[in-house]
């Protein structure tokens, strides 16, 4: 998407690869919306750290980052022993996988890269294939998001008021986004609509990242406190909800997404408001059999007890808000059951969550 800097728009991807420097290039998302900066990770450990510390975040974006990180690690290997190379690649894979647990995209992305690498018979061949496969993952992420936009745009009619949660925008992918893709496509079709962005405490990705994206794209929007959605729904002020996901179970249709999504789905169901989840194919987990088994990231309590912001002197600072002697519990994600979800917007079209398994052939599940 375009980033406007100094009044000029220039196209930018969330994640890219610098081959001569063997570095992954990332938008430093912790600084947005106050500062736009690209950072480079110079080895796979730095790349894993960037995922862990949320320099880069969002399921598709960390998927592409892990794919590039795997290629980066493979390319840094300096010997011709295939056995030693395989051991090294196992370490790289494991390090990147452990960076964050809930989104399945990094694992799916790295599995795709490793499958392609195995076609090479020598270390140099596998190194070249690793980068080509990572580039292919990044390009297919963009194409999936574009297709989600085309399928999802028909849900948006003139004058609608939408709700979205957290950031499933282009910052959460390589480009375009999942939940925002139908919005960008509808805007290109000339439709007028308004978006409410849930603030999404504790890290406020809605208030910072989604709101920044929508303002860059000149889409009418307002930030609401996480607690406000029920009130607006009750007053008939929300017509459609579109969110993203970090892991959708292909066998059951359960959806893991940023904490607070389940609450919004219950509210939407109560008020008979359509609730859609937009995902590329890399977000589908075909293995797990129950939502209860999805690993839910438990994050540090400081996120709940305070907030990051920018001072009048333009300095980024953490402010303690909560009672100084209290602790906090901070689960990062929740799981929404399929009966609360109207449909999944996939690159292959709109699918009922419980029909994913039936449609697995079209959705890229090979077994
Ligand atoms: O913790 P984050 O910011 O990496 O969480 C991911 C998200 O932004 C959301 O859960 C999003 O809705 C799905 S990611 C496409």
C-alpha cells in the first residue's frame, strides 16, 4: 500500500528481503503511528527477536518474516555438508517457530519453504531454493489478500458502518491486509462507508495501526474504546463486522484472533449483525482438532498495567496507569466458535466455517 511521507505517497511492503545484505527489511511497527521507519535484521536470531518483540506482528507478516528468516539462516551457512546444513536449518526453523506461538502462518510458511528446499541436492541449490520459496510465500500472501478483497467487497454497501478489531490490515500481512482488503476494494469501487476501529487494548493495534492505515488510505473511520461496541450495536450503529485471524481450525471452523474478538462475536450474534473473518490460506491449521488446543500467548503484565504513547516532546514513553501494587493477567488471543461466525472470507470465496473441511481440496490441504 502507499505510505504518505512529506505529502508524497510511495508504495511499501511490510516485509521484504535485501539479498546482497542477507537481511530482512521490516517496518518498525512499535513506532507507528508516530514514526515510520524501516529496520533490517542481519541474521535469523535477530529476525526471530523482531517477531518476538513485535517489531513485526500480524499473522501473515510474521509468516513472511519467518519464511525470509529461514532463507536468511540457510543462506548464511558456509559449508558443503548437507547433513550439517540440515541440522543448522532445523535450528533456524525451531528458533523462528518459538518466537510467537498462536499464529500458525509462520509454521505453514516455513513448511512450504522446507518442502521446496528438499528439491535441491546440494547446499547451494537448497539455499537458492529457500529464498525463491520465501519470495513465493510473500507474493502469494499479497495475491491471497487481493482475492479476499474482491470476494469481501460485495459485503460492503454504500452507507454501511463496519467494525474491525485489532489490526488485520496491510501491516499484518505483506500488503493489502485481510480484514481491510474488502474495505480497500470497496473504496476502489467508489463505495462510501465508515469504519469503527476497536482500540484493542492492551497493545492498542486498532487505535495505532488500523487507524493509521485507514487515515493513510483516506477511509472514514473512528476509534472506539473496546467496551463501546455493544452499545453501538444495540443502537443499530454497526452493520457488519470483519476481523482477521491468527489461526483457523480447518477441521472445526474455530477462529483464534486477538483477545476481545470472541466478545465482539457474541455481541454481533445477539444483535444479528453479520460477523466475517478474513484469512489467506496460510492461516488455516489442518491438524488441530479442538480450539482448546490452540496455544494462546500469555504476554507480560506491563502491557495491561500501563500504556505506551508519545509525549509532547515527541518521546515514546511507557506510562503506568494501574494501581502500583496490582498484577495483571494478559492472554493475547481468544477462540471464537463457528456458530458465531457468518462466514470466512478466503481467497477462494466466502465459506461457512464448518464447511472448511469439506472444501479442503480447494483450500490447499494436500492430504
Ligand atoms: O499480537 P498481534 O498484533 O500479532 O496480533 C495479531 C493481530 O493483529 C490480530 O489478531 C489480527 O486480527 C489477526 S493477524 C492478521
